C-alpha cells in the first residue's frame, strides 16, 4: 500500500514538480487548494484534489484541517506556502497525533521566520546582512539611530511574504509619516538599509535532518524577476556557492532548525557581498531547477518524515528555469527586454525547463495561467505584489 502525502496550499506552482517527484518516488499524492483556478489542483500527478479554506485564517484552517487529515488517513503533510507552514508548526503536536509533518517547533520556527529576529541573530553572530533597526525598540519621534540611519531604507513587516507591506522611504520625515499606517495594517516592522540594484538575487535551500545535521543544499541565482524592481523569479539558474551555504547552515544550527529551509539573499553591488534577507520555511516556487539539478527535496522531506533512509543525490548545477507567464510580464515591463542575458528569446535548450509548463502535464498551465490573469485584474492583488 502506498504512503499518502497531502500537499497543503496545493494551488502553488511548485506543487506541479513536487507532486510529480513524489508520484515517481512511489507516493500517493493529494492536494488541498483554496480554489480550482490554479496550477496544483489540475496536476495529473495528484490522485485526489480537495478545496479548503485559506490557510492565512489560522483558526478556520486548523479547524478544517485536523478532521480532514484524520478522516482520510494521510501519512505525510507537506506545506507549500508560509500560511500553511505557520499552521503546521503552530499545531505540530495535534497534527502528529494523526499524521506526520517535519517542521520545527513553533518557537524555533519563529526564530527563523520572524525577519526581525533573524536579522538580530545575524547582527549578534556577525553573519552578513543589511543594516537593520528594530522599530519596536525605537521611539519614532526621538530616536537618534533613526535620525542617523543611512537612508534610503525599507520598512519591512516582521511577518509577511513577498513584498507585502514593504515600503521604501528616503528620509526620517517620511518614516515618521508612513510607518504608523504600515504598522497598523501589518504589525511590528523593522527598518532595513536599501541595497542598490545591480547585484545578484539568490535563493539557497538546505535540508536539516532530525539529528540537526545538514544533508543537502543548493543555490538558485534569480536572473530575472517580476515585478522588475524586485519580485518572484521568472528566469533562474542553479549554481554553486559553498561559502554562503556554510554561513546559512551555521544560522540554522544556531536556530536549531529541522527540516527544509529556503533563504533569500541579495548581493551588495559595491562590496560584492551576499547579504541574508529572510528565511522561508517551505519549498520555493522555483524549486524545479534544483530538482532537475539532481536534488529531489519533496521526496527527501517525505522520506525523512517517515524515518525512511534518505537516498543519495548528486547536485549538477547549471539548469535554467523560466516561468513563462511571469517572463511575459517581465518582457512587457522591462527596458532590458532586448538585451537581457540570458536572452528572453531563447525558448529551447538541453538544460532549460519551465516552471509553469510541462508537456506531460499541460492542463495546469492553462488553468494556472487563467487564475493568474484573474489575479492581475484585481487591483488589491496588483498592489500587494507591486514590489518596492
């Protein structure tokens, strides 16, 4: 009998490659989505598809989730977005009574997921990161550090995903004017030095086993992203970067993290130094390039959750991934559309793959693209994803 895996927030585009990988590894895959106009709901590799509440409403979501899992006897739970990961960590003990989820305990989870706490750790341990001030500890009207801060800076909510709530400010006066409304909407925030564009944007993945030992790591260079001033990857390539892998592994050991972790980093174009920005507690949207490079994280997570032996994987970087839908939007908006490197017009190649498109699983591309179009027509959604 096959072990049953439930993917939470299965509407995410990374569900496509995750479901395919798990299916090929011998798991029975089910997806729980917040609707039907998305990628994951229509994957041919998902045996069962369900629609449930939005995971960002934690109380409603866990009230639905626990009896849902118990009734259908899932063996493994894997969250695909921040909201589901928060719920999985916060209610880990309750979930593990009826299924299994590999994720840090909630207090440990917050040490990494809370962006301000992560930056405080980086400051204390001297890990590379942008200059950051905790706005909850500074008096907005009298703080000398806020007056002397090297503006421009970014107001960043401590708990958020993507660019939601992130606001650029150029002066101390702007900070005093804008921050109260941002705090009211998004909660406590921190102020971070703005890193001028021109450097690389990097994502780094690490898997830590139950003995808190790192098993696998990988690095993605985001070469194009939408919105063009900072957003989701629409063209990336896997690379090697042993030095930053070592630093991020040390951070996870300091936090006592277990399971999968994904770091966002940005390169200072002047110093050529990679700076840590945040830790994401779930599989990122662009993970397909890593899986094509040889490291099957979804299967690693499922096997480790069930205490199965972890297979030996070999990392072969240099695999490029495009998100066709986002790359079209990038082309329409970017002034570099005709001089991009790699060329926007290169659609085929031995090591080129598509994040939202597979010839073997074509229906999700149509449904997911339609769902994205409907989102783009929503002014509130466009505002939330507008970047800096």
